[in-house]
């Protein structure tokens, strides 16, 4: 009985981790696209090495 509960717990944890990792991949892709768009859409104000971010 304890072994069955342990196996079910492991399956539940692996399912949750797989869902979270899949979601994080989509978030990472969205951030990458926004980052690349920032380089394309940056303004030409200031010097030629002006950056669209402030750090």
C-alpha cells in the first residue's frame, strides 16, 4: 500500500514538473522575442551605441 502511494506521488510530481517546465519554455521564448524586438525597435536618439534598456 505504501509503495503504491509512493509511485502515485512520484507520478504526480513528474507530471507537475513537466507542466511547469513546458510553461517555462514558452515564457523563455516570449522573453527572447521581446528582447530581440527591442534591438530592432530601438530609437536612434543619442549616440550610435544607444541601448533600449537602462542597465
